[in-house]
């Protein structure tokens, strides 16, 4: 329960993906406490409630791997000594070994800065620029091991579309500026154009995912209503929040959202019926889109893990939809003729989108928690109450934290005071991107070609996925969302996941060839692999938290943002080779432990 509350509270920090855009657009001069708090609280709690019917569809009746959820469950099981003895030995050794290995790698990379966390090989074929990417995160290697081969292949396909087709094609047809080198030019094409292809693919794949999940979602709701109607479930582990409580929470949070939008709109010059229309439209948009993205983000989190789920990609799709609806309302209400009203509608789009991001981030993380609870036989409704409490606590601290960051560093394009060092400003790239998209829609100059290209790719892949499932009786699939993630996310994030997925398939294949007690060997190897993966994830995450505290302490006292860095001269190439060597060594240790367990 403590883990569930803490994860819910921390997950709301994803609001930084979009809310700074209100400062960048010049609409806010800070983060108003009550508006920010109510928005985060209502969006977060809606995210919790929307995951209740999804739990049955995506956790109970689904084979999605949920890497972090499984890892957390294994850690909790290790603490249960009786259960651990039944498994034939302590898993603490595997957890500690994986944690120490990933922690050492992470400290050398993010602390001492003597080991690179990624490397890429760039080359040209004619005028086309190609990249062979590589990332060295052992935590993502562990996540990939848990994800499985199907998800890994889908992500690899997305990487191939982005860096084997899209970027080479664009770099061959768009002239490279004389003062821009090859690598920055290719990266700018990916950031400014190809990522929109990924966002389009993610958007259409999210709709397809929702349709495929409709039947088990309805079944989950039917079971909930049957339980509420008096046919009590005998199993404690099947009891969610009652439908009555869910409806009450949804209505209450929609009311809180409405109040937030009312006060936000009240700060403008718009009044009367049009203001109330905007309140109703924004409340409905946030709720309806929120439910849709809850399903999409929950699925993505289950497929490749919460840390790799592209919430900002879902946010882009949400911003596009909200912008188009508010543009229609603005034009019909005569608001677009005035510059101040256009600026207000831009700000309202970002504010409404922020509520959707809250829903998305919570659902992205909460289904991992519910998977953990399912594996350790927790009571779902108690977890869901704990998640609600976590959302309230997290919402209260978000505004002061954002205000502190703003006053200390500022954001790119939005500084609180004159004379501040712009080089120290927080970039907030997702907020910048979403603000730019909304501005493009309201000014009628957004390039839709790339989004529609992504939608077209998504439709084609959905057809392939449908054919594979139909012809194989559900044994084969092509997760289209994972392909979109491969296009949208940085390849240095995706590649370790792919390698981990391939490593898992190879190791299982080797162990399966052993004839004697094959099933027992596979089960023991799977348990050791899961525990070691959990250790990798926990070790790297723990060092990340420790380094964040060290850096924050250093910067707030006038020091460097890399206080432990050794700053070795001419070390970049050596750091990349060391990173690769460390990663390969980590794979070797991982494989050796799993194969030993499968003897």
C-alpha cells in the first residue's frame, strides 16, 4: 500500500510535460496553487477510477508483461520468507547482484561521467543520413527481458521505420544548411518531423487498442455491477471499488475539473454563455479523452513498462484534438479575430491538456501497481483507495515544486527575473513541443502531413496485426502501439529494450532444448531472470534518485549540475567504449545466471 501511494504521488510530476507551456506562452507568470492543485488532483483521481474497469481487461485477462509491476511483485515476494522458501531459495542474492551491477553502471555514467549511457554510429548513403543507435541502460535491458520478443520486435520495427526509412528519406530531400553538421541535422529532422509520424501512429493505435479491449472491459464492468447487485464475489482479490463509488468519484472530479476551468476562464475577458460553453466543453474533453488515453497508456505501460511509455506522445494527440475543438468553438463564437482571445484559447488548450496528462500518467503507472497487487494477492479496492490518497498528496506538492524550479532556474523562453542565466534554464522540451503544436493549429500553419503519414502507417500495421492474430489463433501479433513508440522515443531508450527481449528469447530457447525436467528448468530460470531484471531496474532507479538529490543540493548552493563528474579530457570516445563494454558484461552476467538456474 505504501508503494502504491508513493508511486501515485510521484507520477503526477509528469505535469511538467505541459504546464510550463503556459509560462512559455506568456499567459501565466507562475504556478497558481489552487488551480494547479485542483487540476492535478481531479485529473489524477480520474486516472485512478478509469483504471478500475481496465484492471480486469489489462491485468487479469491479459498476458501483458508489466515489467515494473512484475519486478515490484518479485521484490515483495522475496521479503516473504515463507513464500521464498517454497520457491527453493532466497532471491535476495539475485536482486542485490542486479541492483549492484546496474547501480555501479548508473553511478559511473550519471555521477562520475566516465562511462557513456549511449552511442551511435552515423553514416551517409548518398545524401541520406543513417544512424545505428545503441543505449547502455541495464535497467532497460531488464525491462526488455520482461517485455518479451513480440514487443521487442515491434519496437525494433519502429526504430527501423524512423532511422532506416524516414530520416534517410527526409535528409535526402531536404537540403542540409551549410552551417549545420550531419548529426544535428538528422536529429532535428527526427525531432521536428519524424516524431509527429510516431505520434500519429500512436494515436490510431490507441483507438485500435481501445476497440480490441472493449469486450474484456465490458466484462469487467459487468462483474463489478454483479458484485454491487448482491452477488458477492467470494475472492477478496477480485473486489474493486463498487460502481456506486466509481460513479460518485467520477462526477465529483468532473465537478472539480469544471470549477478549475471556470476559474481559469474567469481570468479572461470572456463571459456569459460562451464562457459556460467553454467550461462544459473542456470538462467533457478532459474526461472523455482522459478515459481513452487511460486505456492507451495502461496498455503501453503493460507492454514495455511505465518508464518507456511515451506519455508526451499521447499528450501530443490530446493537444491536437483539444486544439481543433476549441478552434471550432472560438471561430463559431467570434473569438479568433482578437489576438488576446487567440492567446487565451492557446492557454486553455494547454490547461485542458494538462488534465489529460494527469489522467494518462496516473493510469500509466497505476496499472503497474495493480499488476503488482494481483501477483501478491492484494485487495484491489484497497489499492485503489491508496492510489486516490497518493493523488491528493502528490497534487498538493506539485505547485510548490514547480514554482521552486521556476524561481531557481526558469524555463526556456520564460524567465522569472531579468539577469538570470539562460543557459541554466530548464528546457522542458515536451512543453515547448506541445505549445508549438497548439500555436500552429490556432494560426492554421501546422504541418499535418507527418501526423497523417503516421496514421496511415498505423492503419497498415493494424491490418498486419489483425491478419497475424487471425491466422495464428491469437498466438502471433504485432503490437502497433509498440511500433509507434519505436518511432517516437529516442533510439537510445528503445535499443536496450529490444536487446533484452531478444536475450530472453535466446536464453529460453537454449534452456528448452534440455530434455530432462524441461518445465521445471524453465520455471526456475524465469524466476531468476525476473528477479535479476528487478534488481537491474531498482539499482539504476535508486542511483538516479540519489544523484537527483546530490545535483539539487549542489545547484541550490551555487555549484555545478555535475558535482561528481571527473571531467577527463578527450574522454568521449573512451567513455562510449567503456559503456559498451559494461553493457556487454552486464548481458554476460545476466545470461550466465539465467542459464545456471536452468541447469
